C-alpha cells in the first residue's frame, strides 16, 4: 500500500498494524515514494567475544617502513579503495524562504 504523508499522519496506528500483518507500507510525498514502514525484527544470536582471537596472524614486518610505503602506493593508485558509484540524491532540493524586510524609517 502506498500512502501520502498527509494522510499517514492521521493513520499511523493503522499503518503500523498493516506492517505488522505483513503488508508493505510505503510513504510518499506528492506521489513520490520516500520511505517504507516495516516490521522490526530483533537480531538473533548471541555475541561470542574473542571468537577470532587466534584467527589473525601478523608477520613481524606488519608495521615496517617498506610495508607502509607499499600500502601508501596502493591507496594512491586507487587499488585498495575503488571509487564508489555515484548515487543519485533522493532528497528534495531545499526550499528557500524570503525574509520580509522591515520598512525603513519605522520605529516601534
């Protein structure tokens, strides 16, 4: 179901119940989808601190000058962090408001 923001303000309880019942609820602004109401699902499982304690082994030269130079060169070449694809902005442009100017010569 898609519903405009103005209508959703007065029907929030009904929309949340619809999401709990498994229905997809999409909020729209001027007919353009902008948000989705979904059911909250808590994360399952328990943390196991120290699970990777012995999984990572570092060599003796992990912080050497030569290793750091190799990493700097790889980063500078863009091999380590490739550029992220451009994501089109979904935000509406900011509205600018005019501030009313006071009439000159008026005093309170």
